[in-house]
C-alpha cells in the first residue's frame, strides 16, 4: 500500500475526548474495581492508586458514569451525603450499596485529570430529577441542592460540563424504555430544565442509528442538543460469551463506520452537522456477558444471571483481536473527527475493560496498550490522506461466510505544536506481514511503536505480559520509504526531527 498525505489537506483537529472511557455500576467495575476502600492499594478516598495511575498514563480525557443500563433506575440522591442507604438495582438485579456516588466520582475524575460526564436517569427519572442533579453539581450556592453539596463538604461546585439525557432508552431491555414520541418529549423538557440551570453545560441524548428515532428527536429538540449519543458492540455475545475468533473480528471492521456514516448523513440532511457532534459514548468489540438478566421471563434463578458475570474477567479473552479492532475503531473516529467529538471505551476497568484489577495489582490488557500508543504518540491534526494499492483478503466470519476485508487501516496525523508526522498503521492479517510505502514531504528520524504479541491470540494476565509496546528505530526518513508491518499489529510510525 502506498500512503500519501500533505499538511495542506487536513480533516481537522481531533478532539482528545475520542480517547474517553466509560465506567458503570456493573459487576466489579466500581466496587472491587476502581473503588475498594479495604484494599491496601487504595488511598484515603478508597480509590485504587494503581488504577488511577494507569488511567493517568493513558490520559483519560473524559469518563462517562454511572451507566449504562444501571442509570435508568438510579436516583442520584441515594448516593450523596452521610446517610447512604443500599437499594436494589433493578437493571442488574443486585444490591447497590451507594457508598460510591457523585462526590466520590468527581474526586476520582479530579485524580485522573479527566472531565466528568454524567449520564442521567431518563428511565424512571424525571426532567426535574436530572436538573436537580445538575443544581447539586454546578450551581455555586443557590437553592437547596447546591446548599446540600456545600453541607456535604464541597464548597466549590463540581462544574460538570458534559451531561447525557438517558442511556439506550430505545431498547426493550432498558428500565423505563420509551417510544420515539415519548423520548423526544422527555428530552425536550429535560434539556429545557438542564439548560435553565446551567446554560454552559453541553447536552447529549440517547440515540442510535435509527432514522425514525433520530428524526423525531432532532426535529423536536435538535436546537437544544450539542451532541447525539450512539453505542456499538460488534461481537454480540451478551447471552453466550462465545467469543468470535480473530478472523471473524477482522470481518467486523467492515461495519465499523456504518453508524457514524448514517448519523452523519441524517445530521447533514437536517442541517445540524455543524452544530451537533456525535458522542460514541459506549463502544467495544465484545458485548458484555450478562445473560438472563434483561428479561421478565419467570423462573430464572439468581445464579443464572449473577455467576456468569465473572466470565467477563477471564483475561485470556482479550487478545490481539481486541487490540487491532480497537485501533481500527479509533482510526475511524479520527477519519470522522469533524463530526465525532467524543468516544468512550466500555468499560475502562474490569468486565471487557482495558484494565483488570486483582487484590495485589492490575493487568493492562491488550487494548490498554492501544490507548497508550495513540494518546501518547499520534498527532492531533488528522490529515485527509489517500492510499493506492490497498490490499484486501477474504476472511471467514464464524468459519463460514467469506467476507472481503481490507488488510490495512491507516491514518496520517501531524502535530499542531511541532513539525513531523505520526502514521497509525494497523495490519489486521493474522499470518502475514504487510508492506507499506510512505510518500510524505517529511524529514527526520523514523521510529516505529508497535503493540503486538507473539501470536494473534496473545493476551496479558497476572504474571503474563505477552502484549506490549515495542519501539524500533528505522533510520532517517526518505521519500518512498518502505516498512514492514508485523501480522496482527498496531503501529504508530513517528517521523520527527526529534521523536519524543
Ligand atoms: O452490556 C453493557 C450494557 O450495554 C450497558 O449498561 C448498556 O449501556 C449497554 O447496552
């Protein structure tokens, strides 16, 4: 493949929020994950210092919380103040202790150095409850909720800028699911009240790439919204945990851009493409494994939905397939950075997350290293490059269906604060190296950072670090330089006078 780009043709500056993360009150994400007051590894606020440090290293820009499905029956007032009363979480059907609530979340965000992004209860909650939450967080002193926060020991407002109205409220699985008509009415009223409390806040609303849902929503309240939220999990294994093999995961990359394309088209058709950006605020290759929970079927024993959740944390599940897919997803966001302004990997800790916790430490799964690579080495200006001789192959989906799939996925970036380029180059092929030729007006040393392991199924676990970032020097750049990309690898190729 020949890669061309020049600095006169750019798509724009990518928002660092593309590298965002999500955390939900589900299984071991909060309790026993990032929040573990009894752990010797936790600080005075009960936060695991090793987890916080790992999040700092990948410069998490924004962290969506508290759900997910959880939020659709969550009442924020249960999680503030000195009286924390446990409640039954009707989404995940477990007891929620409420010891981690808004103030703990804000403290965590401050320690990570990220923007908080609160998703509100639009299932059983009301527009008033959402805006009361915003009063608690954002008003200086006015009213009973700001005063409540001050009484709770937080004299300064939390200043939460990003707010989502709801989570997946279109889905039959969601508590308090809505029709599109009901949804556009609720979002309008909620947006009105939220913006009356804090006009500087940025609002998004739960949506999907469905035309009817979005037309109803955007016609009625497009003028109040700053964002539209969509989600994507490609390997739909919520019920089975039958992980797709490597080749199948590569065929999923063929549809990685579909939702963005459709939502972009709709925003454009409605004249909103310069006003509303896409927040892809839950994404992962693999759906979380939580069988038998979103059902009103009678006779399901508790063990049938509680015990399977542990299988999300089998570390051998998270291989180079996850890393390569994650890099392709981030490349897609970069190519669409004029309209995709935020994304959140779902989740950050445990379940399918990039960080796994155990009592004595953490494991950085394969996807963690992709974030590390992109955040710390890619440029912030995305060039509108072009390629010649794009290789493709037939990969089999589930060992059967033959799918024509592009082998390489490339994005060229430049830096707004220094000379040089950084090329993200993914080789999806499970077996063979691929050659790229880089034709850029560039000078300097070429350094290649590679996330890979010895095998396409390599993974990290306690005491096992197969997937890592390796660095090699490829000498001085010259026009038409050819480089070999290892099979199943994620690479950032820096061409800089002084590579950092
Ligand atoms: O499977 C994870 C759940 O999936 C999240 O809670 C929800 O938002 C999504 O549907």
